C-alpha cells in the first residue's frame, strides 16, 4: 500500500509539541521526582515458604495492612514467595512476618535480608552510565555509517523518548523497579531501529535532493517506510498492552514504560528525527 501523507507539513507543530512535552517532563522530574522502589531506595527482602502456597494477590492484601507503601510480591520455586518492602527496619519486618503467621499457619521463613540505599545508588548510577554509553556509541556508529548530521538527528528522538517515559512515571508516581532500566534500554533500541529505517531510505533517495528539495525528499522517504513503521508498532504494541492489563504489579514498571516508549518512539521517528533533519538542512544546507 502506497501512502502520500504530508508528514513534513506538520513538522513544526510536532517539534514544538515534543519540546513542550520534554520541558514538562524535566519539570516533573525536578519538582515531583520518581517513585523509586526497593531496588533503588533499599528495604527488606523476605523469603517465605508454604505447604499450600496462596496466590500473590491474597498475600499482597495481607501485607498491605502493615506496609504503608505497596509491597512487591513474587512467586519463586514451587512453594515459595518473595516479599519486598521499602521499609528497611527490623520492626517493619517483624510486623510483616506476624500478619503472615496469623493468616497462614503453614508458613515457614526461609530467609531475609536488608537491601541498603548504597546498592540502590549504585544501580541508579549504572543505569545512567549505561544509557549514556549507548547514546554515545549510537552517535559514533551512525556518523560512520551515514553522516554526522544523521547521527545527531537520530539521537535526539532517543533522548525525547526516554524523557517522555520518565515524565510519565513522575506524573503517575508508579513505583519504579529495576526492570524499568531494561525497559528504557529497550525503548532506545526500538526507537533507534525505526529511525534508522527511515534515515536509510532518506540516504537511498538522497540523489534526488537537487530536483525534489529536502522537504519532498524526506516526505517521500517517510511515506515509503510508513507501512513498515505502523506494522512494527502494532505487532509490538499488542503484546505490551496485554502485559499492562494482565502482567500484574511485578511487571507494571516494565510494561507501562514500554507502552509509553513505543508510542513516543513511533511518533519521534516519524516527526522528530525527520523534522529536525529538515529544519537543520533548511537553516544550513551542505
């Protein structure tokens, strides 16, 4: 199916919208912050075992009676359950074990440990370093593969997508677990893949630049790859929506970050990367 949509006719409103969303995201991060989970702030990790293991939802309901902030409950093995709470005091741990003992007579404590905030800071720092190294490596690779101008406009939407995802989590105050870092790196890879497909088609059509001009050339390239972009987005989006609906609290950070990132990544590949390239070329053609 061939498309003939004037994407570049909307590039300036789209770029302004992206800029506004990024500024709002930065403002939310500065003034509201993120709701960091135990992996980042520290807390108690309790491992228990049952003769007849109850479902996670019922355990969560019992634990929530003594834990002010939502606890993370996960099954492990055939009979075990891991309980993670943001409260790292011995008193909090004893309260959790007491309500569990009162509710489940067949419960047995396997072990417990305290995760300190130092570990959380290290994980946070590693995440920042990992994403930064990925962006620099992408910049170098695309400069070698295409040209420096293409490299810069391919990194811009990646920063845009990560900021939008962070802003969403700051706005909603969903708890962020370590899986959120994996989601951010996946968003970067997904968005980059979409962007490179479009930029590669622009490079293939580059010889028609003197005849068509940069706006028509980019518009034609986006239209030529549009069906592939939409098909990729939809086939990725459906399972992610299923994770959001049925994945439960354990996968919440990952699934919702992926959902926001896929939508933002598709938008930024079509409008932000290409729109930035067009505006840069119009201001400073080679």
